[in-house]
C-alpha cells in the first residue's frame, strides 16, 4: 500500500469522523484501509435509523467503530485528538465542545496534502459546477486522465490509493470545503463572490476568507484564473503569488475558439465567463483549440441551472432552481429578457436583501410573480416599496402559494403563448423541499403533467 503522509500523523491518534453522509462514509473507508485495527469514532446529528443505507451498511459491517449519533453527538468531541469534519457541519457549532490541542481537518485538506497528481480547484458562489464539468470534458477530450471530484463529483479520499502524477483532478470546492485549509490547488479558478451561507459563517467576511483559501497558499509555480470584473475576487487575486490569468469574454483566445462553434450550449452572459475559465485551464494543459472547441460544442448544460424544460401550450418553461441568491436570479432575468412574463420566487429565509431584485423585476417585462414562503412576502413588500420610485406604474399580478402544483397552475393561467415562465427562487429550498434538486424536479414534473392535460 502507498505510503501517505497522513498515516504517520494519525497512527497514534484517536480519530472522529464528524458527519456521516457521502463524504463521511468515504473518509471512513479510507481510514479503515490505512488502519485496519484502529477504533474509529463516527459522529452525526442523525440517529442510526435516519442515516443512508450505505452508511448503515458500513457501520454494521465494522466491529471497530464507536458511534455518537443523535441530539448530543457533539459532546463526544472532547474524547478525540483528530476530528475529520464534513463540509455540512458548521464550525460555529463546534467551538463550545472543543478542547486545546485538538486537530480539526477535512477530506479536502487530506487530499490536497497527499495527492501526487494535478488539482484544478474551482470555486465561486455561482457557476462552479458548470465550470468544473466543462473543464473535465475539455481535459477528457484531449485524452488526459481527468477525474471530476468534490461537490459535483465523487468524494476523493478513496481515489488516493490509485492516484498517480499523470492524473488531473477537477475539484469543485465550496466555501465549506475551503474553510480552514492550509494548502491550495496548483490551478485555482475563482469565479465570483456574493453573500451566501451566512447562517453557516459568523459573517460575510469569514465567508470571503474561506473562499480566498483557494489561492492563499499558492506559489509562483501555480496558476490563478480569476474573474477580474468581480471586485472582491480581484482584490484577493492581487495578493496571490500565483501566475494570474484574468478571464473576460472579450479575450482574443475566447473569441477565436468560440468562432469554431456555431452556438455555445450555455445561455447567459455569466456563462461566457465560465466557458472562458474552462478554456484557460485547457490552454494550461496544452489542449488543442480544436479539442477545446469540440468539448464545448458537445457539452450539455447541467440540470436546474437555467435548464430548458420544454414548450407546453405555447409557453417556454425554464428551471433555474439552483438560483438560491438574488444575484443569480437577476442574471437569469437578464438572460431571458423581453419574453420573460412569469417568475416563481421565494423559499427559505437567510436574511438576504431583495432591493436589487425588486428593482430588476419592476424594470423588466415580468407581469406575474408567484411567491413561496418564507421570503415570498418579503420580496413582495420590497417590490411594493420600490414601485414608489421611478419604476411606478409597472403592474404586477401576485400569487402566494405553498406547493409546486399550485405554482405551476398559476403559470399556465397567467402566461401568454410565446412567452416564458421561469422558476428562479432567489432563496434556498429547505423550508418546503428537501433541496434545490427536489424543487427543480417537482417543477419539471408539474409543468409536464399540467401541459399534457391542456
């Protein structure tokens, strides 16, 4: 078995895997291979009966596991030297339970410190999944041994056993995965920063600091591909030691490569920056412009990101369920422009400001807004408040709903043929739906069901 740096660091330590979802299970399997006889702790807020089937199978088949599950799971932290934390566990909630000298680490940190291959880290409040997927497709088109990992791909630790210097890992990195890192990837792609996940962090500053870790520890040999139009990203880039490559749709190489494609399969100005970032990674790896163009041409947009659902009763429907912040919804409105007549908004309240979104709606061709709790009422109040200014006179129909079937019903009743209906909530989904995927899938299902009956 390959000799990992982490083995010596952990061999005499009591280890707790905190969070036993998909990544936690991968952490457990990795550690069990390294330490077949060590007792490993597993902590999770869920009870055993609530864990995934995969997690239950792993636990039941291992006799050297100590469980700390349910409401008081954090009380177990004091009994361990090293805690391998899953991204979903907020650092805020750990502080009261930690003692001096304990080491908090993560799957991402362990992978970055032990991987022999090239790592392309991709982050940004929005656009990282699309960009990471496109980079992966470009590298694969060129015959490079590429792997799509992280948020959008598979967990990474088990991959270490087969990793070589020839492998390239396209790693989609959320702020949660970047938090507290002390090592950065060799190639970093930094797309944008907007206020997000403020229920997870102390404040916006801490969130930005977590994002900045993607380049903070880069060297002069590394690369930073960054959105120079984003003020926060640009400021972070200025401090980076890496070789800097600003991304811009006006770039000569971008224009030359995209000329070879009749139509880029991604709509929206924001997606042009995502494509440009992917192109620049391809260039670093020496991928030919022909192969880059071919990969872009074949690329299929990801679900729930301005996804075209179809045309029903003459109405075009778009699913943009992943737009969980106002800035993303504003970008979607800009993309669909004059034919957008109906929009579905609202969801879990994270205290975001909807002033800019309200003004955008009032200055658009939108005629009907359909609003989910909890933020639906706040958005409508902001629209009413903003309408007293120069945008006054834009007459909007408003419907409050608490389920997707009712929302889609109003879409059909209030959208004219030839126009567009858009689901782009500008809020998280957790109050009514399991996640953004469930929300988007329900929208698509109801659109098709009601469309068939018309």
